[in-house]
DNA sequence: TTAAAACGTTGCGGTAGAGCAATATTTAAA
DNA sequence: TTTAAATATTGCTCTACCGCAACGTTTTAA
C-alpha cells in the first residue's frame, strides 16, 4: 500500500524505511471509481492526493460550459488544488478520476504538521511548490505561439503513452482545442510517421 | 530611496522602521534606461528586483522570433526569473525596462540570507512564491477558451491604466496576439463604450 | 526645430481551428 | 451476448485572427 509513496519520498530525500514508517500512516487509502469527482468547484480542498494507481484530472469549467484541464496526475504523483489547499478557501477547479484509481490522501492539517516536523516532508513540500510553479511556466511559455499540432507533438514527446491512455476529450481539453481538431491532428501526425 | 520597499514589507508583515533599517541596505539602487535589458536569456539570474519606479517586462522569444510576455512589474512589485534565481541555472527569459526605471536589487545570496534570518523576509518570500504560482494559474485559467477581446477586457478591468501606459506591442505580446489585432480590438472596445 | 524612426490604424486576402452533422467505432450495461 | 450509449472520425462551412501593405501619428534624437 505504501510502496510507491516510500519510493517517491526515498528518491527525493534518501529517507529510510524506519523513518518513513513513523509517519506514513497519516496517509489514508481511498479508492475512486471512474468518473468520480473528489473535489467540486466552490468546495474547499481539504486533502493532498498521492496517486497510487489510475489517473486524476484537474480541470475548470468556464462560463460557456467548456472544460479546461490544467494537469493530469498519474501514478507516483502528488496533486491538489494548491491555492485552495494552502489557504483553505473555495476551489476554482474540479478533481475527477479518469480511471478506477487509488490514492493516498492526507489532510491539510496532517500534511503541514509533517512539513513542519519531518525534514524530508519539508523537502517534499518545497519540491511540490517548485514543480507546480515550473509546470505552470511550461504551460505558458511552452504553448504560447505554437500551433495545436506543435503542442500535440511536444505533449507526445514528453508523455508518449498519454495518447493511448486518455480519451480525445481529455487530451483536447488539456491542449485547449476541440476533440474534432484533435482527431484531425492525430490523423496528420500518423501521416507524418508513415 | 527605501520608502516604497518599507511600505511594501510593512503592509505584508507589520515590520517597524527599526527592524527594517537593519537589513534594507542589502538592497542596492539601480537606475535602468528605457529599453535596457538587465537579464538575457541563457544568463543566470543573480538578483531579485523590487521596482521603485518605472516598469520591467519579463518575456521570452520563441523559435520564430516572436516575443511572449509573462509579466509586467510596475512600482511596488518584486520580479525575477524565479526558476533561474532559485537554482542559479540559465534563464529562459529576458528582463527589460519599458520606461526609465529604478529598482532595488538584491543578490540571491543576500536574499536567502535574509529569508533564513529575518522572519518578515521569510514571509515575504512565501508571499512571492504563492503569488507567482497564483499569477501563473490565472494566466492559464483566465485566458484559456477566451477570445482575444474578452482577454483584453479582463486585463483592462484588472489594470485600467495599462492601456495608456504601455505600447500596443507590449500588451499584444502579453495577450499572445499581434499588434494589428490589438489595434482592431481597441477600436471595438471604444465603439462599445460609446 | 526638424527629419527620421518607431508606432498605430485599417483594408484586404489567407489560414487554423470551431462546430454542426452524419457515420463508424469502441465501451459499458443488462 | 446483445444493445444502447459514449466516443472517434471526417466532410463542410464559418469565423477569429494573422500578416502584408499603405498611410497617418507620435516619439526621438541631432
């Protein structure tokens, strides 16, 4: 149950099993059905989620009812609505499982208790903040001024398995295009590769 | 010289003049000419800049030679390429003065010395990190799926003076559109308001 | 003060992507 | 296993924005 989380924290901090076992029980296992929503817009995000299995989609819905995905969290990744989690104020996004999933969840209170008392968890939090910022920057600089086809190519380059694992709808909402356009782009990509 | 910086830190932390005066001299005044570039892409960003007067533009140039602006720092704002500043690795962006400007600059070494020794500066750094993240999120969620006109309107709503203070070229590169399109949108905006 | 350079506006045609509709394919439920 | 529902593909038309070109306006520098 805690193997992946241990591996994750060990890789980032060099923690040993004994130290890990002293706090890992703060993380609770939760099974999530496909398409189950674990955070609604407007609710306060009370947990940080570590994905053991499956995939979470973090997205918002704009005034025209269109979905925009900020982030997919696959196995061995943390994910939460940081702004809501940190300040305990209403979230602007939804979190939903795209597959039957298992997460290790930890409450804000417990999480910050560990951040303040376990040096390795302090490092992990710092890493989470830095990655969150860098990921945001990448989305701004990496996509701006690029055609949809170029964006798709760079997504595939970074995460080759993503195309076969996620639906067109999900990927399109991440790229900010329609599923129609994505379908056409995939056809083009395939043409180039043959 | 330090009035604005004192005001800024006082507002965020309640610091008093005496405590402030014990470390403010770590910030050095620098005057920057219009169009002067104070960070080049590829160089390591060694300083954090607090704008006393004028305006800094933070932007990158893509492979087609097009400029994309991430952030404008006006008076009473901090700005730096955080990723480069934190890790002391090559920057992906340029920093340039859009007006004759004055900044208070502090080196990475001194900055983190203060963050680690002055509680109020620790708070300031946390605030900078959080704002950087939230600003990024706003750019992703606030712009995606919106027409250029809607983006322009929300920019004007947030910073009404920006249209008259900055050139079309600067604003267009922030919105990810061409100056031609911006010019046409401004005409449309004006039509609506009459 | 004046000439040159930079910037802003607008007409025009071109293009990427949107979105409907019709069909094919996959997935899920009974 | 069969059928319904969700998803994917593709032709067609439409629109927002691009980008050139030509012209007007403002800024800058000598």
